């Protein structure tokens, strides 16, 4: 079980093989710009760094959906979209990094033509793009302490 979405094994249930993308989930979010002034009588800038905020991230998974014939393909392909398009956020679990992410389906890009792979199998390749609403829903706060139980700070 490499990837699950709302508890469903994506490979077993939908024939979805994901070749890469787990690394994009580990990237830190981009910091939003803070208020600043560039006073003419002072060197540099005066930037408010007291309350940092961060952008929500997008995540892309490179996928292939493999099915046993065209009827099986239609069923799996449509069922996947039914799951992706449902209400609310989804829980995407990635076994490689042993972490679950709260995401929503944003779009499908780079879709290839349905291809007959061998006598029994056919499939398509595409990228699924997921997004988050708040990066701190997916990044747990971890506070380190020193050997005297004092919080380490920057």
C-alpha cells in the first residue's frame, strides 16, 4: 500500500500507479511577504517579521492508470474521478514518507491517449494536482528542547 486516498488503496482499487511526487509534499511552503518600509534616511529596509504567514502549496503526482481492458478502464477511471470530486478535503497517505496530508483535488494535467499495453491491459498517464488550504494542517508543530528542558529557539 504505497498511496491511499480516504483509506482506499489507489493501486488496488483504481489501478493507479504513482511514479513520483512524494518529494513535493516535503517542500516547505513559501513565506508570504510581510509589511515593509524603505525609509530614505535609513539603510536597508524596515520589515515586520513578528507574525510570519505562509502560502498554501500545490502537489503534483505523476500517475498511470492501468486496467484489464477498456470496460475495466472506464469503471476505474470514472470511479477515481468520483472519489476525487467529492465534497470536502481528502486524506492522502504516502507510505514512502509515512505521512498523511489533508488535500483537495485541483486538476488533472498532461493526460496521454488511452493506450493498449498488451493483449489484456490498457492505460493512460497523467498528473494529478492536489492543493492544501492551510500548510499547517499538514506540517505538525515540533518543538525541540535542550538537555535542561528549555525550548530551543531560533
